[in-house]
């Protein structure tokens, strides 16, 4: 996919810092499928407060007002309706990581507004205790 080749300037710098901050040597979108495991049993225990803290409390480029427009029930219904495709965990023994302090989860999600468009690629880095550290989506919002 070579996602980073499509980025430039400050966007590429921020994205590269995000990847490096969780001990990855390569963009999660460019890591081969053979390095990913389809097993929910090895996911960290992420809870609603973990997601809330990441989206609302953690400083980021989006404001609290922008995120208040989000409808949480819609997100739940999207998962139930199959808009979230299977999610995969990066093998802790993968050569593309410097440490196993974070669980990296990758997948695809269908856009909520245009069903005829290709799915967006997403990834998230989570600590063992469920704290969401960072994430990314190939949608316009990132």
C-alpha cells in the first residue's frame, strides 16, 4: 500500500512520530498479512472510559466541540451491522516492532456516508491495561 508515500510535510512528520512512538519500524498498513493474527482473546481490555479518554481528554487536533457532534449509538450500531470488518493483532514477535509494550490492532471500516466507497484502513495502539495510546484512519479525518 505504501501509505506514507502519499503523505508529505507536517502530515508525514506527525504520522511518522505516531508510528515510532509505539515502537513500530513500519507503517501498520504496510506490514504483511502474515504478521497479523485474527484472535480477539489477545486484545487488551479496552473499555468505554479508555476510548473516551483518548478521544476527549487527550490533546489532539480535534476540539471537544467537534467530537460532541459524534453519535455514540451510531458507532455501536455500525459494529453490529457489519461496518467494522475483522480486526487483526500484530504478532508480538513481528520483526516490524521494537517492543511489545503496545498491542497494535488493524482493520477496515466502511464509510458511514458513502457505501459504494472502498473501506478505510484503521489501526490503533493500546497498552496492556487497555489505555488507548494512538490510532489512525485513512479517512479524511485521520
